[in-house]
C-alpha cells in the first residue's frame, strides 16, 4: 500500500491535468462555436441588408427613368410611366419579402433607417403619379432619398462593425439631350 500512496500524487496530477485539458478544450470549442454562429448571423444579416437595398434601388432606378421621361431628371434612358408600370409593380413586389426578412433579422436602428428610406422612395413614386412636375420638387425628393439611403448604409455598417464607406453620391451636371425638353412636363 505504501507504493500506492507514493504514486497517488502522480495519479492525482494526471487526473487534474486531464480534467484541465478537457475543460480547456470544451471552453475553446464553445468559444469557437459562438464565433462561428455570430459570423453566420452576420453573413445572413448582410445578405438581407443587401437584398433590401437592391430591391429599393430597382424602384429608385425606375423612378429616375420615369422622371427623365417627364423632363425632371437627367437619366439617359427615359421610360414612360406606361412602359414602367410592369417593372414598378415587380420592384414593389420584391420590396415586401425583402422588408420582411429585414424586420426579422435587422437591428432596430437598421430597420428604422430602412423605413425612412422606403418612405422617401414611395414619395418619389407618388410624385411621379401627380400631374405637376418640377425639377426643384424632384431634386428635393432625390436629396431626401439619398440622405435616407446614406443613413441606411451607415446603420448597416455600424451593425456589422464595418468601416465607414462612401456615400454613393456622385454629382452629375445635367445637360438636356436633344430629345429632352428644357422645361419640365
């Protein structure tokens, strides 16, 4: 028995070492799992955020083209409201599922900025359905839409811990082409 007692400290040391090793591996695996899970959710949120932005940009691009047809926007490819109606309906339909995914996965700040952006887009679409169109009113709507879009992207970057990005606003000087009138319709 004295041999066993002499070996007991070594045996306790092996058991403590094995338990310590097990605990360290378990904690490491749990930390790695949490990191991977966080990364998966960030990837999903990024996809949802990008899908929502793409859906809204489809509507905005069509609005630019219709406004060009009405003589208040310099977009190089005018499109009449009649020609754009199918595309506008499809763009509006695409916004709904993208918005639902955003509500499910987006942070409250991103969702609020998305709401502000879509309200600005809807106001642009409403303006295009009205009978009177002025460049000044259109420019004001564009400025609101661009500001809302920039705020949305800034909120997305904060949520995903991304560095600040470009505003996406390029100033283009409008010169009406030969087919466009100088006065808004």
